[in-house]
C-alpha cells in the first residue's frame, strides 16, 4: 500500500517538474503560476530516510498552469491558422498605391471646404464599404425629419445585430429618448441605437432606408448605396468623394456637429448610469479643432474616418477609408495635419490612384 502511495506522489512531482519545463520557454504564453507547497494538508511518505511532500496547493497550481499554457498555445495556433479577413480595398489592390505622406489608408481625400479645392486625393473614386460612417446619414435623416427628440423608444430584439454578432450595452428592453439614441449613435457608434432610430421611423425601416438613398441622390452622391442604418452590412458603400459631400452637408446641422464631437455622454438605464465615450480620441486633443466627425469599422471596410476640421486657418474635410490598423486612421489624420501646417499656402497638391478604381459589393 505504501508503495502505491509513493508511486502516486512521485508521478505528481514528476508532472509538476515536467509542466514547469514545458511552460517556461513558451513565447508570449501566459506566465505559469509556480507550484507553491503549502504547509496545511501535506502528505508525508517516509522511505529510505527521504521525505516526499505533496501539497494540495501544488496540485491545484499545476493544473491551473497547464490550463493557462494550453489556452495561450491554442490562441496562437488559431491566429496562425485563420488569417485576418481582407478588406475589399485589399482584395482590389488599392493598398499598392503609394503616396508622399505614407498614409496607411488605401483611400484618402482632403478638400478645402470653402473653395472645394482638392488638396490631397488617393483612390478617391473607389467605391468601398463604409461601415459606421453610415450613421452620419442616419443622423441627417433623423435630424431633418424634426421628430420629437424626447419621444421614448424601446430597444427590441429586432435591433440586435445578426450581421456581425457585435455586442451592445443597450440590452433588449432598454428605453431611451430619440435624442439619447441619436447621441449614442453619432458619438459612440452604438449599433442598436442607430437601428432603433431607423426601425421606429414613421413607415418603418424600409421607408427609412429609402430616405437614406434618396437623400444621397439629392446631394449628388451617385456612388453611394445604403441597405440599413448602422453600417454593419458591407453593402452600405460609398466613395471618398461622396463622403466628403455628406460631411459638408451634415456640418451644416448644428445638432449633428454637437453630438458627433461630444467627448462623452451618460444615460440612465434602469437603476444604472452608463458612461459612453467618443470613438474618436482626437476630439479630446487640444491641437485639433473638429467641427464634425464619424468613425467606422467592419472587416470588409477596414478602419474609416471622416472629419470636418480647421487647420492653419483653413476649413478642411478629411476622408480616410480602408486603413490598416486600429489607430492608423488617426495617425493618417495627424500626418495630413502636419503636412498642411508645414505648407499653409498649399502650393502643391497630391493625387494618387491605384489601378483598381472601384469595388462592387
């Protein structure tokens, strides 16, 4: 009987040692917890004048170490096997276009808002998914309809994202006013808020989407099409030229300017107070004077950003589409700002185009 106990103890000791050797060199793996032998609950086996101590704490710690290491290795394997889904711009080869500012966005456009002079363009006629930049048109329609902003709207199951499976802090059953939902949609890109605005529009969602497309046509946005109000669908598409037109139109609405550039907003949901923040950190940067903005992202669209801003005394509209990297769209905006500030007269203009001009959905 004592031999069986000894064999079990030796196996456990050997397992802990093997586990420590295995987990130590794993690159980027979560650090394995050390097996600490605690004094309580220690089993002692005496044989050949040697004492082997195995604590319950050591056994539990060893099992946890194996779970952490295995999970880390599994994550690395999944990431290696399943590459990131390419954007439409990448598929079309738009990232092959080089530009003097080394922008990470495959599509970019900078124009003078007052004179309509194009200062910088890169694949500006390419038609791509626009993700949550869609919500800017959603805001234009809601604001233009002059619906009561204090009307209470309830988030329902119909507002839950079945396109991408994205999460939301607005649970089904949440009740907020139309004004609150519009604020969250424009500032923090809240998908359920935007969908609820379209769903509860007089005539329902189909009427709302028709109005979105009709407004685009009226503004001369001929490369633009909408199928829903959030931007989760890759079939919501536009070009940089059209989006600059939309930004200019939306900037004329004081409410859209205020809500889109708000740095933060709190809403009461039941007994809780939820804090929402702007998805564009540049609105908090004192070096920027931003009059209107909207961000967007889905894998098909890449990172997107549109802004109206004032730089070196000039009112500019900036559009960045299909940027690679979470912060690269903001980095591109910073690069353009420094470029404009270093050449306030803007004697030179930049126009870059890749071989692929348009991407069908």
